[in-house]
């Protein structure tokens, strides 16, 4: 099961410990690790997509509660993850629960996306909730009609006039404001705005919209393997 919780964020001092095994990467191709400035990858999806079908950490851990929650902020220093469970100090009053319909990534039933041009029917498509993807991205056949007419000015001057965009999983709709789906990047002292939802020319059999950090920042996300 996977759940999305309210927008309130707070720090937690968690004393629970668990054992973990690590795999050493001796060589890599490309610039992924250099550009992203990361030290490694902690796989938290399903072993169906892990290398050699090795068990992922949450499955092989000594934790009784095999769930975890991401709380992402625009400022990485204030973002964090709780493992196991949900940060109880937040006093969350709303938790929407969704069934995982395919156990590769955490894939949910994507019913529709809604923008200024109305609903985009997503029958047959899945939403892959993925903390390892910065944006929301998917096939142009879905995202072009969703985003048609939306222009994000590079100088951020038109944010207040941009429309709301929403995503519906099962029977629950999640709205994203322009402040949610527009990214502000500061380079050499200059702040620029870019669209955080993007389409790509993908094969016809790619039936996914990858729902990444743009969605998970306004909606802290709980992943639960207990059920």
C-alpha cells in the first residue's frame, strides 16, 4: 500500500535502529554520480527490478514495521525520511491510502490528470511514485494536452497567473499549485523558473507517468510493505 499525507512538515528524532548491507560500486559509466553529487543509491522499491533480484533493504531489514515516509522540501537541508512509519509529531489528520497495482516501482492506478484544458483520460496508465526522479514526466500523448497553453516565464513573472494542475489516483484528486509544479533554480546569482512537469517521446507500450519529487514535496508520501 502507498499513502499520501498532509502538507505539514516537522523534524523527528528517531531512535530505532536496523541492520543494513551495502554493495560496493567499483566502476560506473556516464556522469550520473558526478552531476547528481550523490554517494550511492538506496533501493526502496521491489526486488523485481533490483540487480540479480537481490532483496531491497526494507525487505531484508530487521525492522518489524516495513514502511517509510519521505518529507521533501525545496531546501534539501530540511528534507528527511522516517523509517519505519510516519512522523507522529506532525499530528497528521489526513492519510489517503492507495493500492499498489504493480510491484516494480510503486505503481498506482492513474485515473486522470486535469489542467486548464480539462481532463486527460489516463485509462490503462500507471503512476510510478518515484523519489529518485526530480520531475513529473511521461508520454507526450498525455502531457501535451495537459500542459497546452501553459507557459512558465523564465524570470518567474507570471507564476500568479498560472493554473492549477491535478492528478487523480483511484478516487482521490491531488491538486498542484504553480508554486508546487514550477521549479526555481538559482545559477550564478540569477533565479530562473522552469516547468517541473515534462513530456517525452516514449514508446507506445510505455504506460507510465513517473511522479517524482515535484509531487512528493507538497504531499509527504508513505510507502508501506506491511500489507
